């Protein structure tokens, strides 16, 4: 597929991506347990194949738009957080859970990378595993980790967490626990899946994503700086 201008190519990329998202959302409602994000990714690949559109060209025109939107969406997470009812919520215990999740989410993958004798840059990139892309890339820049590697780790871990979440939640009936776990373990991808479960799960996922990202962005650069000095 060829386009006469960058504007037309960008518009086509946005339209294709949104179409994949809408169809994936409809399928997720009809087929319980179907991961919406994974379905949308597969649909994008199918559409590109049908249209004979080179992926690199699609990516080059879509990335600037969705990179900017990603930052806005992260800020807009304040809306579901503001809508949360904190009355009767065990804030202290919840804060401890998020703090532990932040520490484990960074140190565990870094430790595993070290045990497998991976390079120092790769070990540093794994420090960003548990936070959403805009925050993770900012942290990666601060600790001088390779941005491409950090981005890959964040996306892959989010995809795996979002896809496996519903299977792991069998027997768990508390949407608050499901949402918080998805937000902490699978950040933005998990939050998308949490909203498919219920608005309550979605709000708690947004809470976990935002607070975990804030805590990680504070302690990880300080910890890495002290470790490297």
C-alpha cells in the first residue's frame, strides 16, 4: 500500500489501529477471557497483511501520534483515581502492598538478569519492568539504561500479564484485588484488561499503576545511583 502524503498515511494508521481496538473490544465482550490487547495486536497484523502495508512504514507514521497520546492517557488516569471511594479502604495495608510490589517488581527481574549473566545495560533496563511506558522510559533515561530494551521489556511484560491475568484469577471474586494485581503487574495493559472486568477493577488497576509508577520513579534512580557509585 502506498500513500501520496504523510498526512494520509498517518490518518490511515490511526483509523486501522482504532478499528482493531473496537473490534477487539467487541470480541472481548462476547468471548469471556479473550485478552483485548492481544486481540487488537493480532488484528493490526492481519489488517497490515491484507492491505500489503509494510509494518515499518505503518510504525513510522503511527508512533509519533500514539506516543504523544500515551502520555496524555497516563495523566488522565487521575480521573478514575478521583472517582475511587476511599471510605473504609485499608490505605496503610494497601500502601504497603504497592511499596512491596514496586520493590519486588524492579529487584526480582534485575536479580534474574544478573543470575543469567546478562549485560549491565540489560540488567538496568529490567528495573523499569513494572511501570507503564512513559514513566519507565523516563526512569530508563535517568539510570542510563537502553531505551529500546526498556521499552521492549515493559511492553512484553505488560502483554504477558494482561493475557494471563484472567486465567490466574479463577476462584477470586474480589474485583478490587483483581484490578490492583493487574495494575501492579501489567501496568497499562493490565489496566485495559481490568476495565473489561468491571469499573471497580479498572479504578483499582489505575490506582496500582499510578502509585507504583510514582514510587518506582522515586526510589529506583536513587538506588541505582547509590549502587553504581
